[in-house]
């Protein structure tokens, strides 16, 4: 399988009601890539400054992630994002965003990345996603993520991007913001008229929903008590979803979609059990499969 992700790499400062961590590894591409790596190889395209630590390249190499598409900008500073979670650990406020090298990022895909079959445009400027797509030939499946920031400041580029993708993954509130609809299902169906053939709406602790013209599937969130840091859960969900679909040869039949939703949910549930990549580093695919079996027993009726 060849699964390619293009997105941000960040040093995050995260504050929860009980703890604070400064300058820990984050970003949409790393969370996606690590989550997807439990299902097969991943190619990552991103940008960092010369404050990037070689130990992170090693960490991804160990996971089978090809990092040759990460551009290191000399004298540049890696993107910084800082967020604070409220008491419920679900809602968060962005405290600070310093785009740094991400602000002028023009993705240049290595030659061997340009014929990847499965593409994920992780959270980043829609213009970056479009620039990447212009370098890709004959992909089987192109899926993108977006967020409120881009809906607000780059709507035109986002509308162009929506016409070039097969699927869109986004939060409940973002789906409503993008369409002006108050009901999640209505919002998802309206997004289908903007270009994508399917939409996956992430609803945090309420799970996720897949909507296409003729199908709707839902999956609850895994009930976990140990939520340490929810950062990266959305990208991890997408990584598990796409990683599983890619491992099944890109088939988008009902069974594959439902299993992909479940695997996305499982990987995300591990991600939130630690800061940054702490919990991921402790687990293997077999832990994910064990949790999946437990989950299946909980939801089957
Ligand atoms: P998630 O919790 O899955 O929504 O993703 C959180 C990650 O997104 C963090 O590690 C941030 O560094 C990254 N992030 C936050 N804002 C942006 C942005 N405007 N563009 C790209 N990545 C971002």
C-alpha cells in the first residue's frame, strides 16, 4: 500500500485542567502518520525548522514512516501551536498560533511519493493541499481534513479543494459552520453537494458518522476513563481510518468502511491516554486489535 499524508508538524504547548507540557511534538501530519503506521507504510510530507530533533526522524523511521518528504528549513522555526482544554476535556481554546515555516510552506513531493494511491491532506492551508494535488498522478482515493480557521480565512481555496477530493473528514461544529446547517446529518449531506463523495463527521466523545449518498454509518467513541490529552485525536482517527482502508486495497464497501471507522476510533482512544506520542510509543497493533474486540462486544446487539 502507498499512503501519503501532507500536513503540519508542530511543537505544541498544551494545558489541561491538571497538567501543562511545553513544546511537545504535535501537528496534523505526525499524528496521522503514527496512527496509520499501525496498518502499513506511510509517506509523510511536511515542513519544520532547524529546531527539528533527529530523534523524531528516528521515531518515525522505526514505525515505517518515510520522512524523506519533510523539508527542514535552515534558520527556520517549526510551527508552534498552543491550546488549553476546559474542565470537560472536550472543548479547547487556541491560545497561540505561530505559523513560522508553515506560513510559507510550498510542498515539494519526492518523485517516489507522486504516484501514491491513497492521499490524506491533513489539517493545513487548503492552498497547500491544492499545491500537493497538482504533483500527484492517478491517486485512487483523496481525503482531506479541514478546520474552522480555514473555513473562515480561505473559503475560496477550500471550495476549490472540495471539488478535487473524494472524502472530507471534519468535526461536527465545522460541518455546521461550513454549511450553515444546525443538524449534523443535514450538514453532511449538504457537504456532498460541494464535491466530496463521502463525509466523515467526528463528534468527539460522541463518536463518528460516515455519510455518502446512499449510506450512513455511525460508531460510538470508546469509553475511556484516562483522558490525559485529547490533542491529535482527530488526526489519529483519520490515520486509523485511512490506514485500514489502504490496507484493504482502498475498497469502500460497507464492511470496510465500518471497520475503518472502528479502527480510527480505537487508535484515537489510545492517543488521548498520553501527551504527544507518549502512549503510542507503548502500544502495538495487537493492543489495538484487543481493544477492538472489547469494543465489538460492547456495541454488538
Ligand atoms: P486535533 O487535536 O486532531 O484537532 O489536532 C491537533 C494538532 O493540530 C495539534 O498538534 C496542532 O499542532 C495542529 N494544528 C493546530 N492548528 C493548526 C492549523 N491551523 N494548521 C495546521 N495544524 C494545526
